[in-house]
C-alpha cells in the first residue's frame, strides 16, 4: 500500500479540516511572499497569520518566505501551544494571538513598511488625509514603543486597535487584521499608501495637508459597507 501527503493511503479522501488547513497555509505563504515583493518587509521581518477553526497558522521565525514549503506548516492554539509543525513560530506571536482573542479577526498582517514606520516616529496618529481612513475605522493610532515579541507590545497594540482594524507600531511598523488574508493585506497596503501620501503632502514648505472631517469619514464608512461584488 502506498501513502500520499500526511500518511493517507493512496486514493483515500483528504479530510475537510486538513484540506482547509493546507489551503490556508498556501494562502498564508503567498501573502507573506507578497509583503516582500511589494517592499513592505525586508528579509524575514514582518509576519503573517491566519485562523482556521481554533488553530492559528503563522509564519515561522527567521525563515525566508521563498523557502517555505507545504511541509513547513506551523500552527498554534489560541493559548500559544504549538500544535502543528516543528519550526519555531514567529517571535511576534503574542501580538497575533492578542488580536484573535480580542476581535473577530481571521487573518493578521504585520510589516515593517517604510513610510508607515516613518509616520510612527512623528505623530501619535495618522491624520485622516484620505477617505480610505474609514476602511480602518478612523485615524490610525500609533501604539507606544515596546520591545518586539513582548506582551507589553501586544497590550499597546490592542489599545491602539480599539475600534480600528489597523495601527502603527512606534519605531517598528504596522499591524492590520481582517476577515481574510486578502482583506488584512489590502488594509496594510492602503495604510502604507496613506502614510506615504501624508509624508509627501506634509513635506511641502509653508503648507498643511487638508484633512477630512468625522462627518465625511462617517459618510464614506456607510458607502464602503456596500462596496464590492455581491455573491
């Protein structure tokens, strides 16, 4: 008798849970590689996770994303106990788990995006320079600095995420979450773009960027709820 992936006998159907987990891992790896391609991280910085049931799949610590293979799947439970794989999970696991425990997130993306990190050095929150601010819940707050991988940083991050789906991490980077990897990644990309926009406009001598009002953002938030294709 021959066996395929995970020791199944040839021809035996793949369990639904295992199939979902495999598809989620493939999507996670693709998203992690995209953060490098799009210049949001350098080397092995940043990390990505996705929740499948009560298991959180995460990028492993210190492994280049282009080297990750299907057999490298790394997963923990919501208490941080490793339940899948042998590679050590990302050092930023406390932040990822804090998001899943406190919100309805299904995916989290953390990057060291240049413009967003630059903004985190300058102001306590990113002003509402563009209507996509509404997609993140409002002006994006900066979580006070704390050493990476610590519970202290996770607490600061959660405070900054109150009523938001993304935040900046002072002298560090970004964190966003969503109902899917695509949504979490899109919010990261939008956040980096808005930070670049604000830095560009703020650099013009003698001029201050115009900002959107709470009323204008609220109107956009209503419109965004019906945005996209209906299935």
